[in-house]
C-alpha cells in the first residue's frame, strides 16, 4: 500500500466519523420533548365549577338550560376553541427518525470498522458489519412508532356520539363537535364525552375507575360543594370525560373540551415523559466506549513500538487497522437483538407481551414494582366477603361473579336453616341481573345476586313467587333502596342501604334463634364498625311484613319505612387475586419491593394490603401532598400503600423512587395510570381490563391481567441478561485473544498467525453460531433467590475484564507457542494452519467458561443446550473442511494437518478451560 493511499484512508475515516457525529447531533436536536399545539381555554371561574350552583355555572357559560346554545353560538365557540379532541403532536421527519437510530457510540464504531475492514481488503467482513448496523437501525426505526401511538390512543377514548340539546331540540352529534356550554343528556351505559357540571340528576352513579382508580361506582348530585380544593374523586357534582354512567340519568352543561379536560391534562403529563435509556442500552453504550478506548490504546501502543523499531509506516498503518477491526465485536448487536427477541417470544408464551426489545431485560434489575390495586392486585369485581346474621359472623368464599364458593359460620357451627330470611331481601331488593358471569347493572347489586345464588336463592324464581308491586329507588340523600312484594295476602317490604340509616328506622332485630326481639342498636353498629375497619363496604338489610289490605300503592311509600326489623349486615369488597399474595412473596424473596398505588380509600387499601402480605405504612394522597421532596425521599422506603392518589402523585412517587436509585416497574390499567406507566423504567399494562391508553403508554402488557405473570417476567429478564453476559464474555475473550496473538507475533518477530480471510472466519463463523446458541442457554434454578443486580453495575467490570484478559492471554500464548513450535520443521503455511486451528479450538473450550462465571462449567445443565452442541459440532466440521478440503485450502491458504497435529491443537486449546476450572476450585477452597 502506498503512503499517500494510507493517508487518504485515514482522512476518510476521520471525515466519516465527523459526519456521523454531526448527524447524531442533528437527530438529537430534532428529538425534542413532544409538545401539543395550544388550544384556547374556556373561561374558568374564579373558584372551581364544583363550588358553583347549577344556575351560576349556566350563567358563567352563557347558556339557558331549556333551549341550550344556538347553532350560531355553537359554531362560533368551536371555531374559537377548536374541536373536542386531543391536539396533534408535531411529527418528526422520517429521515430524522431513521438517523436517530445511529446515535449509539457502538453503532458509530461498528460503522467505522466496516469502512476500515473494506479498506484493508476484507470487503465481505465490512459488508456483514454494515448489514448488522442497518438491521439494528431498521428495528429501532420500526419501534419508534410505538411511542407515537399514545396520543392516538387517547383520541380514540372520546365517545363517538353524544346526545345534546340546542335551540330546544335534542339530537345526537359527533362528540368532536361538542363545545363548552352544550347541554348533554345522559343515561345508563353512556360514556361521558367531555367534562361538565351537573344541572340535574336522578339516581345517578358513575364508574370513574378509569380516571380515579375508585373501584365502586360513585353517586353524583347537583348541589354546590363548599370546599374549593377537592380532588377529582370527591367532586360529586362534576362529570369527567371517558367515565361511564352505570345508573340513573342526568343532564350536564359542558365546562371543558379537548385538551382542557382531565383526560387532556393526562395527555399533557404523558407527553412530558420521555423514554429514557434502559439499563441494557446504558450498558451497551458504556461497553462501546470501553471498546473504542481499548482499540485506540492498542493502535497508539503499536504505532509507538513500530516507530521505535524503525518499521515502515505503511505496514504499521495496515496492522493497526487490522487490530482495530479485530477489537470490535461486530456480532454484539445481532446477538443482543436475537437474545432479546427469543426472550420476548418466551415471555409472550407466558402471557407477557413486550413492545420494545431493549426493555425485555429491564425487569431483571427491577427493585420496586408499583402496582395499581383495582384489576391488578384485585379481581375488579365486587364480592361479598362477610355477613352478620342471627348474631353470628359468616365468611363468604369465592371471588367475582362466578357462582363458586359458599357461606360458612366463623364459629364452626352449622349453617342456619333459614338463611333465606337474609338472602331473599338482597335478591329481590335489586335492579341488576346476572348473565354468564357478567353483571347487567350496578356491580354491588351483582355481588348481592351472587351471594343469594351461593345460598340457593334464584332471583327470577323469587320474583315469580313474590312479584314486585312498588319501589323506592336508591338515592344519595336517603341512602337506601326499598321494594314491595306481594305474597298471598301479605306485602313484604325489603330494604337495603347504609346501616346507620336503616337502624334508625328499625324497632326489632332477628336474634340467634331467628326470633324477633327488641333492637340493640349499639350491638349492630359495633359489628358495622368492625366490618368497615376490615376494609369492607357495609350494607344493612331490613324487612317488614304488612297485611295486603293495609297497603295502598298510591300512598307515600316512605310512610311504611318505620318499625322495620333489622336482619343483618353484608360486607363487600373488591377482593385480592388468589395468586397475587404468592407472587408478592416471591418478589420479596427476590429482593423486590412491591408498593400499592390506588385511588381507593385508606381503610380499603390497607385491608387489601394486609390480605396480600404487603408491608409498610399506608399513606393518603393528602398526606403525600403535604410532603416535600426531601421528606418523601426519607419516608418512601417505609411506605407500602399509597391511597387516594391523583395521577400527578403517581408520577411523583415513581420519580422519588428513581431518585433513590431504584429501577421501577409500574403496573396499571386505567387512563389515570398512563403518565406513571410512561415515566417508569418499565410500564406494565393489563391486556384484558386495561384501557387502550394504558396499553400504548406501557412497554409490557399482561394478556392475563395476572400480577403473578410479572414474577415470571422478572425471572426471564434476569435470565436474558445473564445470557447476554455469557455472549459478551465469550466474544470479548475471543477478540482479546486475537489482538494479543497478532500483537505478540509482531513483538516477538513471528509471522502473522492469521491471514485476513482467517480473521474473517474467526470473527463471523466462530463468533456466530456458538455465541447465538448462548442466547437460549437454560437459566440457573436459583436466579430468583438473589437480589436484583445494580443498574449502574458495569457489564465489563474490572474483575470481569481481568478474567477475560486471562483467557485471551492463555489463547495468545498457546497459539504463538504452537506457531513457534511448528516453524522449524515445516513450511510457514503448515505452521500457520496449525496455529489457526489451535485458536479456533480454543473457542470451542472457552465457550464453557462463558457459560459459567462463578461455578464449575460441568453442572447439571452441561448438556441441556442442544443448539450449543450442534453449533460446536458444525464449527469443528467446518474447520476440518478448511484444513483438508482442497477448494477451502486455496481460499484459506492452509495445508493438511496430521492426527498428531490435531491432538496437539486440541490439548493446547483445552488449557483455557482446565486453568479456569482450577482457578474456581482454588477460589472455593480459599473461601472455605
């Protein structure tokens, strides 16, 4: 090679490096935090909408309740404020998205290595490296679109149609055309299309769980509230977009649309959270820098020693380029991608779908899992858990709406014969129905129907025997529901509701023998308080029997609600999943903390936590709000449950944990969980009950909504990381061995042991199949008995590099020793063929060192990896062909070896495994 050509190649290298760095900078500048286009906001009152009366809210919005807005005014407002949809995020150009994939330093180094390989004549090597780089860029480019789906998912949450009143006429319009001031008419089953203030409501209950996390429907009313500062969950006169009417009907005036709604605020929170690097990405970037530093150091040392010996500049440049290429593990991105993809497939079979390959291993170093309660740790189905009847407490088994389980006295006594006296009222004083494990109507009433069925009471049959003739619907004001049923010449009145309200209307009670005795109110309230402290939602049940002749349906029905007989108490809750407690125990064993974050009340959350075995203090959102960042950081380790939390507080909790150095996983299913899922190191959404927003914001989706699946995912994440470390140990020791061998040959005046084609064979063939097979190596059985690894722990620690350097030094000494031994009695081509074969066989033995870093390589799973054994057999066969097959001899410039030569090569190569096993035995002996 001419001197001027070598200088030109060096200039080209520096030029390409500069161009790549400039492109990387350009891509990073374009990767700004997502910002939403601004929307004009509606005029907010000086105090919250919930503090205004319906009349004041209507006046503030400039609308009359009867006619509603005029078409002209609606058109003017939509032109000013924009449609009722979430604003578009500015899209980055496609070319910028593609260039952003080349920002990793390792990718830049590999790109340069490809150019250098082509420059020294290894065109095929350069092409392979470029293909690897481009494959990774395309994979990353395709994954980029996942993050941009979050906003699109939020837009889909808007109701398609809404019934409104304008100019005195009621009609349906697309929800995007709703404006502040519109009167919206709502019935059971409707999804609320915008935020609004109630102006009328009749028996209205709203399912706000997607927004607040509250598992039970919330009763709503129209009166103004005095407190100015109230969380969303306690604004009983306001309705919010994406919540659902479960009962009753109402009219509301729209106060906010689009990005001004509570959902819009969540969209802003979601947009503000940027995807950070996973621990794996950080490790690979650090590794790339380390390898680049090693390569530069080797080149400088070689240059210096060559110049001191007076060697030609051109030869020195050529050798330096070859060593630079040899020092880069070009198979690393490919094997990492394959390892992650295989792990992803295994996780998908175990009901965990991961959307970003690089996030698969994040769970492996997770130290805290922050879990939503409703639908994640619990079944998200109200269930009766406890009864008080005939002076006895009963436990009710079974979860959800399946008719499985039974009723059992806590005392161990026999079940009372006449349980129907309690179960008939809860079945008949009920407006819901069960259909194939689904509740049509109120979830709490569905739980009462399941209870009745467990006691042998069929609702339809009971209604046939005792048809309903009148009803007092439930109302938040009087807090009970009553139904009247005819049975022969009698009218049976059944009432259920708040215990303290019912007891005020009761004169008698049912005693332990089933007889009617005077009511002792304090005894009943003591039982009520005990059940409430256990986190149960308590209902009282009462009845009265009247002669049919005394009943008049047109009379004030409330007049009959006196002198009732108190029957008993029913305690309900959204119960924990049966497998969640065991999963939490496994997490504790694996050194992972579990914290519950929920919108439910403190007592309920605490009771669920106790059943699940969660440890730590229970903290309410208001108490959390009173803490500054320093106090939160001091106390967060001892907090196990966060109750009544707002979406912003979930984000704050995760930020506090991350600031303490934790790797945080967040599970959730609602819209309110999306910002926290986004900011967590790995967000885990529910696949069955989870909202589309949560699923798009998360990086992992549980298709079975099972918290226990997370434990399997954690184990898989640790397994994946271990397998990637195995590959890195294997390939880096090979690269170090190659570098030391080539450098040592130069220093000791020996001929170069490898030709360019042989180096290509070692890098591409040897570092391919065996390294790939390490990605499917079985995991250690004690993986989940160890604490999580530190996220900042380096893949290439000093101790690990020392071990790898020892392997490489052993390979170099053995290869150069064989080369020196074979030189005097044979031609140079034969000696180099023997050295080449010895180095390849070194890798066959060294792969077993890579499989086991601490214990002996000869463990129970020594033969478990069939792919590894197949790949090693294939490599040995190909090596035999390269030495003995004439066409391959011409390509690789080799000559045949004798049986004795093969024995020498194998014996020398085995030393790398023998020495390592001796070192491990010595280490164990010294510890003992």
